[in-house]
């Protein structure tokens, strides 16, 4: 077994808002089970597939995909700031393989990443630089987005390349299922917000704190039913998890971008990271899902899943 998969939802609200009694314990148990799976698999390197939330990737240059040959966390939502332990050679190898397969990935020699990368690295490995990684950015937030099939094909290309390395590679997908947290959009933005989305890198500590406070407050109101964000959609989430477990990933190609937004909210596009992770594993043959935890958690604005899978 040279490849394995772990996918986890992320939510910056996990450290800010308390969910209903029992939820946090169940989520922590799910992470403990995933850590045990990863411990057994003992990866040599972890390919982290994650989106960004206008911290590292802005509209001054917004690629659909980017592989970091070096990467640094911006330190949002209280997660560690500083360098990840990037396997440069493997990052170059995977970027070349994706390009050779016809997937137009960008490459960054100085990628900036946010909680999308740092939260799963922290919860699963204990720190942002605890394991050798290849960070792969999958745009899931900044419209326009390509079709979902492109994320599947990216995963397929990365999986084929990784399988030939003679190393144990974990594909770690980071991103929620149905959810529509208050992430700003360029369409209809005020000039001030538009400027921030185009080139608002490195906000001041006060600006970042203000933003994080706003998102935290919105989640509390959403959970209390006083803020009409798009509802979570457990039915959609379970259907998606079923497709991932079935191995019939091509079925997702017919899910239009509009249907994601209508049924599961704008940020449901973050499941592109899970689709890519599963496609990487599928590239080496049939697989089995060994863990599939799911709960809708309104206090975190998250259809929240933790899954693991290995070669059958
Ligand atoms: O610029 C902002 O205000 C961004 C808000 C933000 O970062 C929200 C993030 C939410 C998630 O990552 C999520 O629920 O997936
Ligand atoms: Fe997110």
C-alpha cells in the first residue's frame, strides 16, 4: 500500500464557538481515529490539498491550482505562523507530472497558506512543520471556478505520479461539505472589499482580528437562527460521501458548479479537495473507506466530515 487518503472538514470556528453538548467529543474521537489510521499507514510525505480564503491567493493572480515548492502559514485564527516542511523535490516532481498530464497547475516558490492547510496539519500531526508535505492549493472560493472534473483529474495525475515513487504518500484533503460562511465575494463587492480581495495580503493584526470576530459572531447568529445564511444540507453531504466511498468519482463530473452553490452553499466547493484526494487513490486501483464520520454542526457553519481510505 503506497497511497492512502484522509479528508477532513476545516472550520476556523472550532477554536471559537462551542457546539451542542457531545459534538466536540465526537469530533475529537473522529480525529483520534484518523490519527491512528495515519499512524498505521506511516506516511513518508503528506500531500495536502486545501483551498485558501483570500490570505495567500488573491485576485491579483488567482490560479485554479498551485503547488508550493516552499510554503509559509499566515497564522490566521490562532494557528502557527511560519514555514511548512515542504519536500521541494517531490513538489517539483508532482508539478511536472500534473503539467505533463495536461493539468495546468501553477507553481509557487513562496506559497502563503491559511487555516485550510494549518488546521488539519495541527490536528492530525501536532504542528504545521511536523511532517514533510507538498502543499497543493485548489481554488474553491474565488469565482469563476472550473468544472469539478478538473479537481478529479488533478488528483488522478498526482496519484499516478505518487504511486510510482516507492514512497508512502498520504493525500490529505481539507475542506467542508455543505456550508456558506461569510467569505466575501468579488461580485458586488464594495470598492474597499474588492481592493482587499485583489491585493489585501498581510492585513494588520487589528484587521485580521476584526475579520475573525465578524465570522465568529456570524456563526453564533446562524446557530441561533437569527442570521439567514444558507442552511447546511446533510442530505447532500451524505450523497457526496456515498459517491466518494463508491469509487465512481466520474459521477461527480455532472454536478454543475451552480448546483453546488444552490444546494450546499458557496463554500461546498471545498469538497474539490476531497474529490482530488480520492481520485489520487483511485488512480492506483480499487479502494475501501475505513472511516466515515459526519455531523452537521451549525455553530461551526460546517457539514463536518472526517474520512480515511486505503487501497483495497
Ligand atoms: O476574509 C474573510 O473574512 C474570510 C472569512 C474566513 O476566512 C472564513 C473561513 C471559513 C472557512 O474556512 C470554512 O468554513 O471553510
Ligand atoms: Fe474553508
